[in-house]
C-alpha cells in the first residue's frame, strides 16, 4: 500500500476511535451496546469468511458419486433403468415443446423454439440426463469385473460436464417455474394446458425428485455456474432485440419483462434475476444438505454390516467373526 494511503487509513482509524471515546464518556451504556454490536458483526463476518474459505478448499468429489444412488454404494439395475426413464421423460418434454403436443392453441412456430429460456432448460435437462445414462451404464458394466474398485474412477471431462449440467438444470428448472408463474404468465395470451404444465411445473418436480435420489453434490461456491448461463441468455436477448427479433405473438421482445425498449427497467429486472438465481442456488444447496443429513442419520440408525455382490446387485450379509 502506498505511504499516502496508509496515512489516510491511520487518520481515519484515529478519528473513529476519537468518536467512540467521546460517545463512551457521554453514554457508557450506548458505548457498551455499540461495542456488543460491533463484536457480533465482526464474529459473523469472520464466521462467513471461514466457512467460505473451507468451501473453497473442498476437494472435487469422487467420480463414483455421479453414477450411484444416494443410499447405495453401487449402481443397481433399478438405478440403471431409472436413469434411462429420466432421459426418456426429458426427451418427451423436448419433443412436446418443439411440436407443441398438448397445447390447446398451437402456434406451430418451431423456428422460435430456441429463443425461450424455458426451452434452454429443456435442452440442458436432456443433455444432462443423457450423460447420466452413459455414466451409469458404464459403471454398471465395470462393476461386474472382478476386483473393480469404484474409488479408482476418475473425475474426467465427461463427469465434470455432467456435474455442471446437473447443477445448472436443477437451479434453472426451479427458477423457470417460479419466474414464469410470477412474472411471465398472462392469462390473456397463455393457456394452462398440459404442455404448459409439463414445461413449467413438471420440470421442477422431476429435478426435485431426482435431487433426493442421486448423490450429486451441490456447493455454494458454484453459484456462478447457473449465473453464467443466465448472463449468456440476457446477452442473447439483447442481440435478438437489436436484430429485430419477435416472439411467437409478434411482439418485439422475447418476454415482456425483457423488453429492451425500456432499458433501465429491464436492466433492473436482470440484476434482480441475478440475485434471485444466487439465492436459489443457496436454497438448493440447503436442500442437498438436508438430503445428505437425512440419509446419513437413516443409515446410522438402520444399516447393518453388509457386503456388495457385484454380479447380481443384491447385498449379502457379512460373515460374522467368531470370538474365542
């Protein structure tokens, strides 16, 4: 730090101390209260900083957690079927949204499909579901090999991509549902039909169910993952507006809340959206933490020593040791 900056900082600290001393002479109780509040604020700042540093120092998760359910240490046949069913459901979502199956008043404008954030969420959900199927299928084949140790699985590009897409899809699915029904839905132009329910309700329900089945970790420091996708979409909406793009109803915007003819209001909406995405990620991390605690306590209460039979996916009781 330059000497002149140090002098200014020292002078400010001395002035602050003089003010506190003057207040303490006039009102000792007020000084005591002020000091107590300062200590509490300092404690919370230190605690938040300590936890954030601990989170930043967390090591990457083992690759095995991306290919096994929460309460089993291996990929059972039911979980393999489950992952392929999830993929087929996401594929059905994409097909129905693309061709407007289930809509009471289809507009049949497939060329406008990529401009909506809801459909971005559909595409990301389909991608993460497909990669999840590949990883679980690979794990199910590998664990049949004698001597296979899932701890030796490596966290390579595919695993990292799946982790990223899964976290982003979970946050975006819930965010799309909340934002649509609170800020976008207009009963004059939108229909509450099976397609609308599928795209703006079932997507969140599907990801919340999957969240409590999988072992995929959520970490606070990864809030920027979903934030980066939302920022990219905002940039896309600006480019689309400048290029003269229209929505399905002929309006010169994608969503009314993203009407760049009113740049100040829309900019404030975007800032609020960024804050909402960050808070939402913290909420999802809390849900993942609750999931982990519930399964941990359940395992401690009901689990018994077991061995895994890799060939038929059924647990076998561990052989008891005789005490002489």
